[in-house]
C-alpha cells in the first residue's frame, strides 16, 4: 500500500514563492522515488493573506494547517506592511500559527557541510564535522511568565519578568530532546543555570529523573549556560543534542547558527505534542532580493528534508534531499550569498534544476 501524507504549503512573501517552488519540485521527485504520495494544500499566509482578507493568518489557513500531517512554510514579511498595527502585520500571523498549533519545541540543526567550511568566520579545524541540534522550549519560561510589568514606587521605576517552568513543561521538552538524541548519536547536553536559579534546579531534577526512568541509554550531561556559550565557539564538535529553556535557547541557537556562517542554509522545525509540526528556514522573506531569482533555496530544501524525517518518518527520502544539497555544493555551484573562488553562480531556479539533477 502506498502511504500518503497531507502537507499544507505556506509560500508567504518575498522570496517565499521562489524557494517554495524549488522545494515542491524536489519533494515530488523524492516521494515518487520512495513510493509515497504527498497531497499539497496551498494556503495564503502573510502579505498575500492580508491583501485578500485583511488578516495575516486567516481562519481557513489555520484550519488547513491543523488538518495536515505537516506544515511547510517558506517565509513571511514585507516592508509594504510596516505602517500597519503590530497585530495585523505578517509576523503576527507566524506567532498566531505557532500558538494555534501548540508548538512548544523548536529544533534547529547545525551541520557543517564540508564544501562550505570557508563560509564560516571560525577556523576550519574548529567547525569541521560539526553536527548538532538545539532543542529549545518555545512557549514557556521568562518570555511568558507572570507577573510581569513595570511599577513606580518610592521615586523608583522597576520592571520585572518571571522565569517559570512547571514539571509538565520541562518533561515534555526533555522527552523531545532525549528522543532526538536516541535517533542521532545518543548524547544529550541539558543547559541550565542551576547554580543560581531555582527554575533551573527543577529543570535539572526533572531531566535527571526522566533520564533514570526512561532514557538511561542516552548519555546525559549538564552544562551551565555561560559555559555552553563558550564551548559552542571553543569546541562545537563535542555537542550532539543541546536541550534548553526558551531564553537560553534563543541566544544559543543564534550563536550555533553562525557556526555555519550562512543564513541561506539553515532549516528549523517547531513541534507540538500532537498535531502537525511546522518546518521552515530560519531566514526571512529577504525583500532586498525578492523577485530577482537570486535566493538560495537550500535552507528551504533542507527544511523539507526535516519535514520528511521528523514530521513524516520518511528518513530515506530526507537523506536523499540532504545528499543532493551536498553534491551540488561539492560540484561548485553556489547562489550569490555563498560565492567563493572557483565557484559557478546560479540563480534560484537554475539551482533548483541542479538539485533535481543531483537527486
Ligand atoms: P532576512 O532573513 O529576510 O534577510 C537577511 C539578509 O539575508 C538579507 O540580505 C537577505 O537578502 C539575506 N537572505 C536571507 N535569506 C536568503 C536566502 N535564502 N538566499 C540568499 N540570501 C538570503 O531578514 P530581514 O531582512 O531581517 O527580514 C526581512 C523580512 O522577513 C521582515 O519582514 C521580517 O519580519 C521577516 N522575517 C520572517 C521570518 C520568518 O518568516 N520566519 C524570520 C525572520 C524575518
Ligand atoms: Mg533569536
């Protein structure tokens, strides 16, 4: 029996439609090869949705996402909407989508592709072979804790936020981290500040007890966040899966992304406990190069690969997409954002054709 997956496609704004077209061609080819079917449902989101309905995330789009097995998003955002109030801009649609799908786990893999070692600001011998995954809690912690606010008393102004996690919130993100470590190289490094923060102490206790109860086969370590920031640039190869709270992960995932030196190469996934995951490049809609056939489609293609592996359990098809990216880069083809000596520059569409041929 042929398995079939329903995917909601959100092409969005700027370079979104250009890179989505490439990803779709490759998904068609790779699904045919591996004998499964993909049923696409294209929905408006961001600027196109604002033009059509006045809202960045129409109810029909959110409903289509909820009904899918996975959601693939390119990018949203355009300076055209800068004058709108914040809740009606494209970016608010993305926050509403994350909330609407209950996406509490953000996954950002950073894998150094040998052909691109020169693109990093770090020395080749430091980043060669880096293959890590940051698992960041996305819906709790200090960004959402209450009480928060600003008060004036006794002639002083004070502002405050609350860093809080429940055992339930810690357990469910830790499980995502442990499960991923199991599928990867079997190592989980949990990042906290347990020497100072009560909330980190609970974090560490819960991760420890989950490890003992259900994940004893995973090699668990703990690291204070300040040390983790240092180790990421000193010796990033030591990491497999990094598990973090919302605030620490926000900072460390951007730091880790820069090991690769290129925003046009990095995918991400956001997952809930049930329902579809959301897969998207970490970059935005790149309005400065939109409509010029200049965008690098590789972050989008690697996001599609992540969707196949993490969202649809089609590991072999995911590996094929990743291998195609490797092969094209090794051959020396580059989009403008990655140009180096002796490389051949291609536009977005031509890069898509090379990827298809490499597949
Ligand atoms: P950006 O990521 O869109 O662009 C930053 C720089 O990187 C630009 O010079 C751009 O040309 C380049 N770039 C990005 N992706 C590229 C690719 N695939 N190939 C080649 N070059 C690429 O970030 P920026 O300029 O801060 O934001 C532009 C718009 O995107 C804004 O409206 C912002 O709100 C939105 N945005 C959306 C995100 C999303 O959809 N998840 C994430 C980040 C920003
Ligand atoms: Mg950030």
